């Protein structure tokens, strides 16, 4: 009845080979059956952020990245950059006491990273940049040492790339 798909007369090992080939062919021909890289916003956003990092900073540069799951950490790792502090997500900073937030800010104030990369993924808050924009000391750090160099978006993922300004030279006294 099944014609060429009748496997009753085949040895068991050949039946398994046939089933694997059929399943592979069906999976290959049906693109929505498996998640694909191009259908996911985070990897696409990550590629754009990686490009921003690589085009503006040398490999091995220190970067402060704050993201939850929108590709910034992946971008930093693929670009060969180093995280400036142990904080990679907003979560620990949103629920930290003032002492924890002060400790976080002490590191980039003492040794500013080459760049700061933020995404609008500030879990457990909703998407946006309120965690950064409504934190006066963080805003002061950004405005005193950094320029917003690039911003981007991929579907629902927005990101901001702040590049450290060149240190101002001290004017010579005459």
C-alpha cells in the first residue's frame, strides 16, 4: 500500500536510516519547524551592537554592558571585549541597596571603561531606559565621561552605545 515507503521487508537498521532521512528532509523543507537565527531579534541586534563595538574600540577593550537578554553580552563577547564590572544585568542594580549601587558606580568612576552599552531590556521592569535615565549618579557618570555615539534598534530591542571621551589635557599655566 505504501509502495516504496513499505519498510516491512527491510532489515531494522535500514528502517532506522530511512526514518532519519525522511525526518531530516521534512525538517529541512519546513523552515518554521526549527528556530532560525534570522527570525530572532536578539541575535540580529547583537550583530549590530558587535559592529558598533568593533568599529570603535580595539579588541580587549573594557566595556560596561547592562542588558538582560537582548544580545549586548553576546556582542561584547564576540567583539573580544571585557566586562568592566561583574554587573551585566539591571536586575542586581534595581534591587540593590544604595551601598550596592555605590559600589557599582565606584568601579567605572575610578577606572572608566572605554564604552558603556545599554539595552532597553531592564528586567524585571518593562522595556525602556528608565533604570538609567532616572538614576542621577549614573546619568552624571555618563554625561561627565561619555558621549552617546550610536543608538540602534532591532524590532523591540533598543540600544545605546556611549563612547568614552578623550581625557581633556590640562592647560599649561603661563
